[in-house]
């Protein structure tokens, strides 16, 4: 039977990957929701805009009326909530907005589902940031909640509220703790994409004989459990179609440092860079390419409180869903680096051909002027 699936945050990495996955692997109708913005960026979904199984609606998680109107109108069979203030670093600057968007809005959604469409299956995107100041390795569902950021705290609250609605009203409401997940649609401010885009730019600069411009990072020793977002959306769809709603973890069961991510990116781009490590003063640490700094460390990108390490124990989920992520960390880094190198290739080639054209134009002008000068000289005027 054809179902209606409502997805929030559809222009972001996970929402757009979910749309692609469902259009490819199911026959259901997908209704994506977006906020009204004067400058909307629909890049990640533009290839699906003309698909008759996909449509867009305006809805704002901070406006309960808009959630109510949307659920009344769509009568969804599934509600997949990927919309969030998902940038941990920004959550110290916008703590209330983060909490309203990531936690309070869930009360509105669950109230509307309970009153309007109680059979609707609901998915809440949790985060490994809920574990924060970790006590044991790896982390599973029994690990205490010890968030270190307003973002982490908002996701803890979301987890509790989903549990309360699941148990009080027997709603099919899942909360899944997602460890870091990346890809070619990752926002430019997250550390992985910041690294692949900047190193790809530096590779082009070198290939065009320009001096590379460095970029800045914060704590390169933080360790994360990184997977591919395209793998995770499949896991999410599988858990939404189990008999019982519960909590889950999605992770790779492996951790790597930000520095590991940089080293692997350099390897795939064939950048033979070397670290200068200053153990006494981390702000003095740099990555050098032929003695020119390409990465420097800045206080600006350190957080008021850091989560030093995260590694998720996902074996229960693997067993229950009979699912495994298909990409390794190495494959993920290679995919992102290759993508960003190609993405910037055109920019550099256009610049290069504009530059060469300009030289040809100038040379032609000079030749014309030289020949005019010669003609003048040859005029024998007494
Ligand atoms: O890429 P990040 O900003 O991701 P973070 O904070 O781990 O959060 C991501 O994963 C969570 C799941 O664990 C999600 F819930 C959340 O929505 C998001 O998707 O930072 C990763 C690490 C941090 O330790 C950070 O301090 O990289 C470190 N880092 C070092 N330099 C930096 C930078 N992070 C950013 N964004 N920018 C830097 O320049």
C-alpha cells in the first residue's frame, strides 16, 4: 500500500539523502517540509523537484499551528524529523533557539500526532552528543546522559520526551542516537567538509602555481565515530518498519581523530604535508606543505566545553535490523575529497582560462600597436 511520508529538514544532508533513498527504494509519496526563508537553498533536492512522488510544504517547527495544519492536511503515515539546529558549536551562541528547535518542538509534534493521527510512526534524530563527557567505551543505550553543550542537552530532552509519549500514549515513537555522519552534502561548517573543501582548494592552488592560503581549525585531537549519512538513512527506514518502537544507536563502532581525517584527506589528494606539533602550545601547531602553513590552529574554533571522544556500540542495532553501514571511514574520506576536488575543478579551470584569454588579448593588442609603430617609423616624413 502506498503511504505518505512527511520529512522535515528536507534540504539538509540527512533529509535529502532520505528523500533519495525512499524515492529509489519504495513507492511511497514523500512530502518534504521547509521553512519560509527569503534566500532558500534547495540545492540538495533540486533533482527531485519534478518527481511526482515528491512535494514540498512550508512548515516551521517553532510554530505549533503550522505543525497542526500540516499533519491535518497530509495525514502522514510516517513523520521523520530531521530538522534541527544541528551545529553544536553554534548552540552556545543560540542556546534557546537550539533548545526550542530540538526539544520543545517535539512536544508540539507529538501532541499533534496523538490528537490527529495517532497511528503515524514518528522518528526523532538523537545524537551521540547526549553522552558528552563519556564514562565508558564504546557507548551504548545504557550510557548515562552527560551532555557538554546546549545542543547535547536539547537532544537529551528530546530523548526523554519521545519516551514519555511512547509509553504514555502507546505512540510508535523512535529516538535514534546517531553518531557523526557525513557526506558530500555535509554543511561547510562541520569539520569534515571544512577540511575536504579547503584541502581540495589548496590542491588546486598548488596545481595553478599559486601560494596556498591556509585555513584554521580548533581541536584536532577530538575523536569521533564517523559514518556515511547515506548508510544511516537506510538504518532509519528499517527501524521505522519494525514491530515495536524503541530507542536505537547508529554508529560504526570505530573512532578516529580530526587529525586522522586531515592526514587521510592529504593522502588522497597527494599533498605531502608535514605536521609541526607544539605539545606545550597547541595554538602553535601547524600543517606545513613545503614549509608553507596550510592549516593553523585558532582559539576561535575551540568550544567552551569539548566532547573528547565518542565511539558507538551499534551491535544491538546490527542484529535487530540485520543491517550494516556499507562504507568504511577511508571510503567516506575518499568520497568527500574526490567530490570536493571535482567541485572546485571547474572554478579553477574557468579562472585559468579567463587568465589565459586575457594574456592572448593583451598580446594581440601589443602586436597591433607594435606593427602600427613600425608603420609610423617607416613613413618617411621630412
Ligand atoms: O564536525 P563537528 O562540528 O561535529 P560535532 O560537534 O561532533 O557534531 C556533529 O555530530 C553530532 C553527533 O555526534 C550531531 F549530533 C551534530 O548535529 C553534528 O552533526 O565537530 C567535530 C569535532 C569537534 O570535536 C570539534 O571541536 O571537530 C572539532 N573541530 C576542530 N576544529 C572543529 C573544528 N569543528 C568544527 N565544526 N570546525 C572546526 O574548525
